[in-house]
C-alpha cells in the first residue's frame, strides 16, 4: 500500500510483503493537520484471492466501508454461460467469472448493512444503447446483486447502483 506522500514504488526492495502484492493505496484524511474530507480512501487496484494477506486486507476494508466502488469489465468479468460457439454475450445467458464470484462472496460476508455498492461497468458500449444492450447491462448488475446476496441469508444484500463506463 502507499500512504499519502509516502510511496513505496520502484526498484527499491519493499520493506513489507504487502508492497509486493496487488497494489492497495490507503489515503487517510488524517494525513494533514486538519481533516479535509472526513473520509479515508482505500483503493484496491487488483484483487488476488490466492493471496491470504490480500483477502484479509480487502475483508478488513470492506467491513468498515460505507461505499464500495466495484470496477468490473463487461467483457472479462461476465462470460457466456452456455456452450454457445459464437460466444456472443448478447445472445447467451451470462455468468460471472470465478475471480469476481470469489470477490463478491468476500464482500457479501464482510460488508455491513449500511454499505452501498457502486458497480462501474467498464468496456460498456454505450454508443449502442438498444434494448439488447440494456438487457445485457441489466443482467450484469443482477448477477452482481445475486453474488452479494449469497453469503448471508439473514442480512439483505447491500444496495447496488450501476454506472456504465465507456472504453477509453
């Protein structure tokens, strides 16, 4: 991770194991003499379920988060669930990728009742905004909501908001 104004990047040997793992930036509002936002920002750039320390860190962050911004890729995180030879996402039912399923399972087990989830659907082709594209994006959002509902039957899944992000 990197604290504001104290970055551990480059060719220098990293002092902690977590610095060699997927990048996590923690920017505390208390980094200055006077709080600016009243919010501490934790940005997990990539999630690796195989790393116990990464999983524990994400669980700890999610357990105290008021808002989780979940960056997903329409093309990589949502795949055709049938043996459709054309692999057309708009004609085949969708399922979430294994890596996203593991992350959603972790989030559903650790997020509090007050947590909100904003799904950013990257690689969305918003120039084509017909009924088929709307159904595809709706299906992606529903899959995320279902994935967050799995771990706890006693608690409701956190509210899920979505935003389509066009490719750059």
